[in-house]
């Protein structure tokens, strides 16, 4: 237990965009900062709630109206889902 703190500190990357390695886990896909992409969705649907849900298979975009949820798009990444809706990407992919 004495050395756990030192081992953890050495394992955590200094770059906040680099994922923390986990043994026996496939390398995760990089995730775009959702703020600019969700802002783009908000511009397309002003005054209407839109949610983005992330899971192991990717993400889905849902529009909420009249107490129900309607799937707008789904893709492996948020950038791909936004592109599937025909919205231009606010910045180039990393």
C-alpha cells in the first residue's frame, strides 16, 4: 500500500487528452470535446432539448419533444453523428 500512490502517479499521463492505460483493455477511441459539437446541435434546434448519449459502441443524438425522445443520429463518434445530420464540423478532427 505504501507504493501504490507512487505507482498511480507514474501511470497517469500528463496530457489531459491521453487516456489512462488500463491493463487488458482495448485502446479507447479518442473522444472529441463535446462542447463545440453540442453547441452546433443547439444552433440547429434552438429552444428544444437535445441530448448526446455515449456508450461503449459510440454515441447517439436524441431530440426531446412533447414528452418523448426521437433518435436523430447514431455513430461511433460524436463528430460522425453530427456530420450524419449534415452539420459542418466546428473544428478539424484531432
